[in-house]
C-alpha cells in the first residue's frame, strides 16, 4: 500500500494540471450555478425525513452535553488546588 501511494503521488505530481484564472472560478456563472444547485437539492428533500433527522441530531447533542456536564468536576478550584480550604 505504501509503494502504491508513493507511486500515485509521483505520477500525480508529474502530470499536474495548471488551471487558468477562468477555469479556476467560473465567476458570476459559478455563483449562479451554486445557487441553482442548492435550490434544486432543497426542492427534492423530503421534509418529514429532514425533521426526523433534526430531532435525532438534537438528541445526540443533548446527550453529549449532559455527559460532559456529568463528568466535569464540581469546582475547578478544588480540582486544581486540593488544599485550598485547608491551607
């Protein structure tokens, strides 16, 4: 696998294609096509599935937040300085 990766990198670097300025960014046409792409994707979505996915994402975020709160120490001062009250 390592030799294949190195060989691919060598060949890709040797045959590097350089783009002109007009090919890199399509300018206004590229911006317009990007908007059309997002609008067309949004019209094909099934919104009940999107809402189910949003509910699942919020549940995962909530569980992660609760687990981080549960594992954090009660007071950062006590964790950093164990003898803060006794000293």
